[in-house]
């Protein structure tokens, strides 16, 4: 999979931009606050329909404009697929092959991307919500059914929490209906996440062993508020989930919120059976994060038959020489990569492919300095 071109209108600080890309490495070079990250963000938005930097879509629209448009052509094997995202004050519209898509799950997955930014190095030490978001974004790209179940679960969860907060006498029959819906979608989300983590562990451990020169084994574990295993069926998880909701009903009514389910779950990491989050060095935590992000490349290829696109947002400066080299060796010749940086020192003489370089200054791009 590759992105052949990109067209922006009124996106962030780009009034009108048209770019054509090579199949290997593209570098956006320039000082900070010139618009390099905005280009990577636009590719991410084209793939995921939302930004990794803000929850307010209006921030993506250029100041004074009424809309923002992101278009691109995706090369898949021997076919070319035009994608388009239009953002207005009223909301967003997505198109595949110029045909509007009504459901998010029918659009996401047309362009698979992996974003690696400095904040991703805090994947291990960061909050559980960061790790849940990571799981949801990555699984959603390769499994549209998961994305549908997740959206439905979040809708029911919001409705249930609002009902638990209301002060009137609780209608237990209505609450039981919400429980059934929550359990139905939530159990599918739980099992899909656990299976994904198991596959991710396989690829991440291979990479981690290579970086650590076979000295360290990396294990991942999906930490759930429910006690279940990969051998359990969805129906078995549903039954357990429902029983726990009923047992915790009084506590949830008192706390006025839903205390069980995938929205409370987490992901844990261990090196040689020692918890990395608590006892790992900063180097081990960064290597773990790097292994996990790079593992997604092979996992997505295994699941979809095609390699995703890699977005590296000023991450090279955050890695030491050995990790930089490992990152470049992993992606070289395999994945179309877009990289932002303030200096070429991190990639100079380290890759055999010749990159295409765009110099970025105040929202203007040129191929010559």
C-alpha cells in the first residue's frame, strides 16, 4: 500500500497544496512550527477521519475558511483508490471513489497508517486511556466489525452512564436492557482486543529480541476488569460480564458510573517477566514502545496482505543511534515512510534508499533549499 499523492485545501496553515510522493521515503525538513507536522496530520486524518493531535475538528480548518479538504490516491496492489475527507462547520463527509460513505467502519481501513510521534514513547509509562486508544485505532484499521462494535459500545456506555447519574427512581427493567446491549457489544470488543494483543506480542518480541541482542523477552498482557481467556467464546464472556454487572449494580448506582468493561481495561508489558512500567529503565521502556510500534507493520501486513504507511513525526531525535538504526533497518525498502525532522543528521549515511526531500518554511514547500 502507498499514497501516490495528497491535495490539501484550507487545512491548518495550508491554503492550497498538491504533492506527489515516491514509493519509499519522503522527508519534510524544516524548523519547528513551520507546518511539517500538519502534513503528516493530514495523511493521518485522511486515513482515520480524525486527528491524533486534537478532538476539535474545527481546529483543522484554516483560520477564516469555511471548510477543509484532504484528498489522496491510495495504491493497493494493482488498483488505485481515491479518498476524500471534507470538514465543515456542520461536520465531516468521507468519500471512496467519489462515493460518499455513511458509516465510519466502511471508510477506515482503506488507507492503513502507523503514526510514531515522540508522545508514543510514553505508551508504556502513560495513562491507560492512551493504551486503550492505541488498541482501538490499530484494530479499527484492520477490522471494520471491531470499529462498528466499539462505536456501538461507546454509545450504549454513554447512555448508561447518563442514566446512572439521573436522580429519579431507577427503572431496573430499563437498566437491564442497557446491560444486555452493553454486554453484547462489549464482549466482542474484549475478545478482539485480547486476540490482537496476543498477535502483537509475537511480532513485538521478535523485534525486541533483535534490539536487545537476544538478551530480553518481551511479553504483553491485556488487563481486563473481567476474568476471561482467549479460549472463552463471546457467549461465555457475555454471561460473565452480565453477572458482574448485576453483582456490582448497587455500587454503580452509588458511584453513578459504569465500573466494568473495556473502557476500564489496560495493557501491560514485561521484560524477562519483570513489569516494564514499574521497574523498567527509561531505555527499556523506549525499546518496548519502539518494538510495539514497529510490530504493527508486520501485523498489519499479515492481516491485510499489504504493508501500511508509516508516519514518523520528529521521532528520530528522541532515539539514540542504535534505536535509530534499528528503526531505519526495519522499514527500509518495505514501507512507504513520511518523516519530519529539523535535521538530516539522523538519516544521513544510514539508508541505502535516496529520499525525496521537501523543505518546509512557513507553510510553503520546495524541493530545493
